[in-house]
C-alpha cells in the first residue's frame, strides 16, 4: 500500500516536469534579436498543435524585459495539427545596453513550454549633424513672400552631403522645393527658402537626410507657430465740403477769415451814407 502512495506522490511531483517536457504543442522562437535602446522591435513566434485534438485557451507570455509589450493574439486556439504565428511588438527600455534574454511562454490550462531569445541591445548612434538655428520672420503677411533660413552644423569628422526639405501648411508655396548642401567638418552653413503663405497658420518642419559610413540619418526640427495676417484695406473717405474743410485745419482758418472779411465789407457797404441824403 505504501508503495502505491509513494508512487502517486512521485507522479504528482513529476507532473509539472512532464508537462514542460512533453506538451501537446510546439513553440518556435527566433534564436537571436538585436535592437537599439528605446526602439520597438517586431518578431514572430510560431505555435503548432502536435495532437489530433483541438487545443483551447492557449496564451503567450513574454518576460525578461519590463516595458511595453504587445502580443497579437494573446489568447487563441489551435485546431488539430494547425500552425499559427503570433506577432510580438516589444519596446526596449532606453536605459538598457548589453546582452539580455527574453522568455517566451506558451501555456494551456494543463501544459506549458518556455523558450528563450538572446537579445543584444545597443545605444543608438546620435547623428552629429544638427540644425543649429532657424531664421524665422517676426511677422508674416498673407500672399507676401518671406525668407526662411536653416543653419546646419556639421559635427562629423568628414564632409557631409545632405538634402534639406521643408514641410509646410498645405496651402503655402516654397521655392526651391529642395536644397542640397555639402558642409565641411566643423562648418555651419545657412540655406534659404522663399515662402509665400496664405492665411492658413501652421509650423514649418525642416527635414534633413544624409548618409555617412553606410548609415542614413534623418533629422527634423520645427519652427515656432506662424500666423499670417491680412492687410486691412483703408476705410473709404466720405466726399463732401464739410469733410474736406474739417480734414484741413489750414483750409478751415482761411475760409473763416474770408467769411469775416466778407462780413466786414458788407457792413461797411450798408452803413456808408448814400449820395444826396443828409
């Protein structure tokens, strides 16, 4: 009797190990992955039903790196002998650097399988070409051309050939549409664009791309918000003698003096004694 009890206990103790070693499904994962710190990587894991029965309530879990992880689908079913791929999006924390392991677990209510992925995390290389400053107008009038400048500094040890594009509000126009520049090491060079705005407000986004040592870099910098204004038309001046007189003080004084002179002459004329009368 004791032998049967001991055997039952051993079976119970061995059951988790048996579940891990002989699950009714198969899990396949990439062996190696590499990513930059702070970036999001996408990879697929493959699941396969090894038996002739349907498997339900299956789930995928990812661990080893504590950050944003999206699994699609996270829970699923497998028909007999069916194979299904699961998409995984994983954001690598920006403070990591070096070698890490990602643990992928495929589990059902009774069985599980765990596989590991070797992950190599590198610090992203920061481009040494920068937009040092932007030359922006203080005010912008709708439909009137203004000049926009982009000052770019080359901090690389080699000359850099780059392309400059502007992203504008949809109704604005820009000339030239693109500028290509070569900048020497340590040099700052300014490129100018002529822009004709409408009343639509918005920002100007500077987009720079260049290649160096078989790598392509993309740099962006936004201007401050620009609100074009519309020139107000002068109000029409009413035409009339009164408006004309009141709008010119000198003319008003002259008219008053003339009126006074006329009154004086008339008074003298009417008060002068007529001939033949005493």
